[in-house]
């Protein structure tokens, strides 16, 4: 994203339950973004500790900063295995 200075790359935190699948990019390239705006929607399989099996969960990742989206390095249906 780009604000008044050079672009800042954003990274998902280690706390996200990987692997995730990108479901939707909520903002187009060129969009102005405020802090906490939904950037993209993703899904993952959550394992419940007290129940066997997995359940698919859907979450939205919110922008930690404000600025302008200059490019996406994600695409819909992309599977991200880890934060690196």
C-alpha cells in the first residue's frame, strides 16, 4: 500500500491459522484504504480441540494502516501455506 511516502508491504501475522485460501480481494488496485478496512476475505480449516474433524472458517483481514493499494501479490483461490 502507498500513503504519502514509499509503498509499504503488508504481511499476514503468524497467528493466522495456515494454510489459508484467498476467497475475495475486497479492494481494487488504486483504492484508498482506511485503517481497519477489509482488504481480503480468506478461509481455513479450523481443528476443534474437543471434537474430531475440521470445520471451514471464513475471516476478513483488515488493513493495519491507511494508504492506497498499488498492487496485489495475492489472487482469488490462491492457497498460502505459511506467513513466509
